C-alpha cells in the first residue's frame, strides 16, 4: 500500500477517509486496495464507461427487483432476499417472498432452541449444498470467543465411501442428527449417501422413531424429501429462485445456526445484507464488487489472463477458494452469451489456498512463470487466536502477504536471468477488520456480487449451469456396463471405443 497519493488511482481519492490508503475503497469496513492493479485513471474511467455501456446498473437493479435474469431457466436470482434482514418486500411475480423467507428463519431459530444432547451432525450434500456451510463452520470455529455447541460437524459430499466410512467410524448413532441438503433432491451422491447413513442408523439399532427424529432435509423439492421419508416438520424449504452455489443464506446454512446459535447466523446474513446494500446503492466508481470485476476484465484485455488466484492469509478461510471455484467457474465458465453467441471473455480458472502455505507451493509460478495470474490477497487485521504468540505470528503473516504483493508488482532485476522477477503482476488486497460471522457474510456476498457483475460485463447468464449435466447422463450407461461385470463391452451410442476399453480393463481386474 502506498502512503503517498498515487496519481494512477486518483479516481478513488474522493472516497478515502481516515486511515484508508490511497488506491483503496471501503464498504462494510472491508477495504479493497487496487493500487497494484496498474490501472490508471484513464483506464478506470474507460472501464466505468464500459460497465455503463454493458448496462451493469440495469443488471444490478433487475437482480434486486426479482426480474427473471436467469433467462435460460426463466427465473430470478434472488439470493439477496435470503439475507434481507430489513424484511422489506421483495416482489417476485407479484408476490412478496419475504414471509416465506422469515418463516424459515423462525423455524431455524426454533430448532436451535430444541436441539439438546446431539453429539454429531452429518451434513449430506455436494457442490453448492456443501461448500458454503462447510466453509462457514470451519471459518467460524477459529473465532476465539464464539459460542459453540461443540457438536462434531461431519460433511459428507463425495460418493467415494472413504468419506462415509471415516464419518461413520466417528459418529455416535444414538445422538447423531442427519441433514440431507439438496436443492433438487435428485443428486445421486447425496441420495445414495443419505440411504447409506439411514442404513447405518438401522444397523446400529436405532428405532423407526429415533430415525425419524434424526433426519432433516433442506430442499427446493419438498415432495422428494417427503418421499424419502423425512417428516414434514423436519423439511426446510428453499426455492428455485436460489441458485445452489448462492444458497448458504437459506436453510442450507442450518449447521451454522445449530452449531453457533441463531444470533451468529443472523450476523452472517447481516454482513451479506450490508454488502448487498452497498452493491445495490453505491455508485459504480465506489462499488467494491464492480471495481473487482472491472479490474479482472482489464487484466483479461491487457494480458489475456486465463487464471486468477484468491489467497486468504487466514487459515480459517482455507475452504474459501474451493467455495469460490464453484461460484465463479460454475457461474461464468461458459462460451456462449445470453444471446447464444460466442463470448469474448468468460471465467478464468480460479484457484488458491491459505497463505502463507501457498507461498511454499505455487508462488514460484506467480513470480517467474510466463503467465500473468492476478491475485486477490485477502488478509484479516486481527489475529484469530488469543494465544500469547498470536500477535507476533500475525505480524509475520501480514508482512508475508504485503511483501508478496509488492514483489509481484515491482519485480527485481538481476544480471542472472534465473534471478530476475519480471514484476507488473497485478493484485488486489482485501482487508477484513476481523473474521467473524458478519465479515464472513460480507466477504462471500462481495464475491457473489462480483460473479454476477462479471456475468453482466461478459454477457453471460451467471445463474444456470447446463454444462454439468452431460457427464451425469453419460455416467448412467457406464455404471450399468461396470455393474454387468463384462469385459466384452463394445462401443455403442453411449460408450465410445476408448471408454469401452477402460470398462473392460476395470471389469477384467475386478
Ligand atoms: O452438478 C452441479 C450441481 O447441480 C450444482 O450446481 C449444485 O450445487 C450441486 O450439483 C448439488 O445440487 P443439489 O443441491 O440439487 O443436490
């Protein structure tokens, strides 16, 4: 961060106050410093013009107004209503959705007060029905003074039985609760894992009544959950106007409330709501999700970047990049736009992991690799632990974060080409005052709104995911062929010659 005014970033000068550095913006006490993006004031002004030309303000207004911006599925993307703690009406097709949303809040709160003697929670869900609650449970566990019920929270996503076996080895059947989370309630991994967990309860002599008491569902397909055998009052609905990867704010976030209390869940929603209000109301020039999206677009134009990284310098946020991968790549990893025509840009590959660990892994490539990979450095001002050594450790953590950004920006010359750092490698610094439920909510909503903004700039519908279906369809005949045990499978309309050979190899060795 530069303490001197940076003429390259004069566009931001008007929103600076107190100790916020030049080149930085703030919203909900989250500071975004773009000083190392290498974007000058003329570039910024062109970028904001482009945003207006791309009708970004209209997109933002339409999203919050419940217009059907997910046009391929003819639905709105109203996840913002799930955290609308003001309860102001959100009208969808002539009806206010807030009474249904608040009813679910009331039920979550009531359930929190009712749960006693629970030792284990098995949360079964995958993708958007997994990453959000898993990230929040992990992240908030690091908050030093958080109230926690201390239940063992197990997340079961993969169909691979390794995860199932590990969890069932640890959980105590008589005091376990199971939450089956699936928007569609048809996802194979989830329904099969759910059946396996029910079988485990039975095998451990749980009675029908005990099993009914243990099972809960969170879904937009209530009939399927009932059909599975979940009691009506154990089913928490959400709605088709919530994308799976945008759903942690719904009852999908139930584990957060159950483990840390309803108040903490509300704080999580409050942080996200505050970020929504900022996104909805702030001028583009001061709007954090918009600025971040435009900076990425600039780097695409300038360097043709194909990847970007998010590096949280906080162990508590280790799951954040995985959550972000689905958010960005499932939302915007598309080749055609809303008009069905090829798009110029779409989501780069997204990756990352906690710093400083990441420095000791792939940062070599950031510094000296031939590709330019923009980075979001995410840091937290306050240490996450009250241990006596935490201040000293945190200083080192922060100094590493700042040093990496500086080294990447400026590079270093040397007579030995091996020791040359080319520099001019762009990065953002995102600074949270502390990591708690409120700022976690604000951080996730910031990136959600950034994903929507990028979709609007790229002319992509960020709220469908048709590309994930084809592989699921092909898996069915392949599974059938594997189940046949035959090593004489021949290519047919659903299995090509290479895959047939692989099936035969697997079957011949089974
Ligand atoms: O296959 C991708 C996907 O549909 C994601 O979009 C979604 O988050 C995940 O599967 C789980 O879906 P569901 O919540 O319907 O089980």
